[in-house]
C-alpha cells in the first residue's frame, strides 16, 4: 500500500470520529509528507510510515525531532507498545483505522482506541520466516555474503541451501535486495530491513530458541561480570548492553549457548527456576564460525545487533534508551552509509 493511500484512509477515518473540521494540505517542505489542520486549534507536520513498532521507532523519533513545528506520525499500523511510548513522549500519532492520540499546548486533545484496521495486508513473506530471519541476520552482519554462493550463505546462516533462493527472491520483491547485474547484488533500504528483522526475530524465531529459565545466586548477581563464560557461551540482552554501554544495570540476564545443560549449570552455577528465574538461556541460531563484520572485541557477548533486538523485545523504557545508544554507537554507520 502506498503512503498516500495510508494517509488518505487515516484522515478519512479521523474525520468520521470527530466534529472538528479536518483539512489535509500538501507540503512544500521536502522533510514533511503533508500538513494536517484540525479545526483552528492544531496544525501538524505529517510523517507517514507503513508500520511503526519498537524496532524502527528510534529512527522515526530522530526524524521527528528535526521538525520545528508539531509532528504527527501517521501509519498503517502502530503497535500497542509503541503507542504507549509515543503517548509518554507526548508525540501525536494516527493509524489508518483512526486510532489516535493528538494533542497540543492550546488545549486540543483527541484520543481514540479500539478501532480495527480491515485493510491490513496479511500476506506472509518467506524472507521473514525462521530460515529467512537467520539468513538476513548473517547478511546484515556480513553483506559480502550476498555475492557469494548459495552454499556459502546457507553455511553462514546455518540453514538449508534449498531455502536461500526463495528468501532472496522475496527480499528482492520487497525492495530489500537489488540485482546490479548477473553476478552482483546489494542490500537496499537497510534501515527498514533492520526494523523488519528485529520485529520478526522477536516474534517468530526467538520464542523457539528458549532452553530454560534459571536464577543466579545473590553472590553471583553481584559479581556476574566475573563469571567464567567458556567458549560458545555468550551474554545477550541486558548484561551485554551493560558491557557495551555501562548505562544499564541488568534486571534479567540473557545467555546464548548450545553447551549441554549439565555443563552450563555447573560452569555458571545456575539454579533451575522455571517460574521466576532471572536468567533465560537461548540456543545459538547462527553459525559461530562464520565471519561477522559487526563483531566487537569482547568475546563474551553476542553481536551488538542481537543485543539491540533483545532490548527492543521488552517494554522497559531504560532498555529502549539503551537500545538507542547501542544503535548510535555500534550500528548507525553500518545501516545509513
């Protein structure tokens, strides 16, 4: 669906819900998609997106911060958790169904919830099934793979060679992959690809990787950075974010490892606690021997890209702020160049 269609439908549904006159105007500013006037109380600079969720919200907030007048974020869909963040930040939004939070300092306040969007596209994309998520992760970390053989890509992503072609075809159809010539390809729209990957990883792949929930004893919690993580045991999520930024004190410890359960418990002193454990162990889904260009020197943590995704899976505002810091420090140059 085109952004112009999203904007038209969203505004029409808003008109049906309020008594104030609503006028949509074209904008002469390149940085603004349109101008929306609501009665005499509100003039908003409109930024239109197809979907808004926590995985692409950091980039969207950066765009909105550059607007001098009141911004209004319009999208086909806006996730519930993202709406909560926008509400806390007093950022006005409107989705295509007409759900909205629109306010200003002159007394305008409109909030509508619960409307269903009947026009959402429910087509399933092969690029964002479990194998596709693994391959995209490998490509985001090492874009040179895109011009290597299907066998090399499959090995790096730890997936079957037979699935590579359909995944690449779907990426090309969605505008995330450009075919330069018969032998050369390149990733495109990498910021959007990243946000789609983060969302799909947290919803589809990550839940299948859980190996168990455990807890660290009090003395271990105080000295968790000194725990001896052997080969193929990595911190993810909050502990990895603390190591990367020194900004976040973990409340939950994420570990990625394929090491046997008994050995893992013995080495780290973990205690099984399926209900209230503060340590969650996930299986490694990537090929540890593949070359990853975004790796950092610290061998005890997963790649910053995966740490970023882990943090955005939570509803914690501190985690969201830390994810922004990780993006700016470790990822932004790679995804915007």
